[in-house]
C-alpha cells in the first residue's frame, strides 16, 4: 500500500512539472492544481501559483501578452489587448511601442511576477488608470487616484468647445466647478497662455491631486484651486464657467460597468433621479458669477439634452448649442447668460 501511494505521488509530480516546464499557459489546468493540493499544497497556493510559475518559466513579451489577452477577453473586457499591453509596458518601464519592436524579449522573474499581480487586479475589475495611477488626457499625463474620476475622451469635446468659444478673447477668466483631476483646467491652461482659472471641488483629496497635476504640467501659476461645494468658495466674475458634473441617474448607476460602479467615486457620478440635478445647481449658481454675456459649458449624459435645454431657457440663458461626441451623442452644452449679473 505504501509503495502504491509513493508511485501515485511520483506520477502526479511528473505531470505537474511537465505542465510547468513544457507548457506556455499562464494558468495551470485545474487537474494539476488539484493534484498539487492533494499532495499537501507544498509547492503552490491559490494566490501564489502564478508567482511560482513566473520563477520557473522563461517567457517573452509576445507569449505573456497572448496569455493575458486571453484572460481579459474571457472575462469580457472591451479592450483586452490594450489593457494587457499598457500593463506589461508599465511593468517593464517601457512604452507600448517597445513591445511591438521587441516581441521576443525575455522577461525577468520579477517583471513577470509584477505583471501577473497587475493582471489579477484587472481581473477583479480595477480600472487600468487606477492600477497605473495615471491617465493621458489632451495629450497630457495626469496622476489619478481613487479619490477622483478617471478622465475620459468624451470630456475632450468639452475642452475643444470652450477653446473654440474663446478664440477671440485676448485674456479670459475661467471658473471650473468640480475639477477632480484638474484635467479640464490644466488642458485649457496649456492652450490659453492668457487664461486665469479658478477650480473648485468638494473633496480636499481631489484638490490635492488636481494641484499636483497642474504642477507636473507646468500651469500651476495660472490656476487657483479652492475646496468647497460648488460656488461656496468662489468670488469674482468670470467669462466662462465650465463643468463636467455628475450626470448618472440613480437607476443608471446600478447598471454601470462594475469597473466604474465599484471603483470610481460615487459622488462624481450620480446626480439625483434623472441625472441633471447638479446641472441645474450650476446653471442657477453661475448667474451670480458670470460677466455680462458670459457663458457656461457643461458635459451631459445621453438623452439629457432636451431637459437641459428647457432648464437653461427657463433660467434666462440664450444661444444654447450642443456639441456631439464621437458616437454622435449630444455631449456638451454651451449657453450664454442673457443679462448682466456682475458688474
């Protein structure tokens, strides 16, 4: 009986090591993992099997990407290839172009182990921007933490619309409500050398992130960051008031992708039963801080244009126009104050 058990153990070990050294799969098959558990789990644990594999297996960029992409694709991520490339390049301290030009470059055990740890975080739904703690916006790099909403390409439509609006201004004073990462204010300051910007946010943590991003992008001397709810800390008069406010309704929030719903700050996403609660507060509050013929510019959600247009008309705004995003959705609204509010 003892001899039979010893033979069984040797067979299982032979099968196991064959998988480790001959295979190129990132995940060991369940049968081999169960065999290891049956032997007292002396080599692997649920959290450690990938790390041990990283130490035993020589892999190159192409092989590792192929397996990570397969894992991401299986869980239904919308950009499995991009996510895998960005995370691997980050672990290697390279840019994505390096992966294309060096597909056969072998990785060290530490590099593979670090990459596998990031893959697991992504598999749990954590957004790539939070994993890397950075995100590109308007061709600028921004620090990102879980205290702030991740900047999105749609918001570049808002920046572009404001820049077009201000083409004929020599000097301009801009107020941003709800700055988050500071992406909008920093992008505008990078394009408008004679713009003086005030940016507010309810979160002190967000203000710290935004200030850091203004410094790293060399525009901190022209942006003042104030902590407070909406217009609470604001003084003075402005040519333009801009905002990407929360615009997700309570019911829509429950249906959001888990990577958004479970990781990004709810306060920066949800705005009442129909998603336009904060737009109304901004439009109403702006009337006390806009110069004569001043403008507001706000991002909005799909299907909200009609309600927001009526709301702005009721509040005595005029010249209301909408800008569509890359998918054809009315994503940004511009409106001019009809009367003099501040002298």
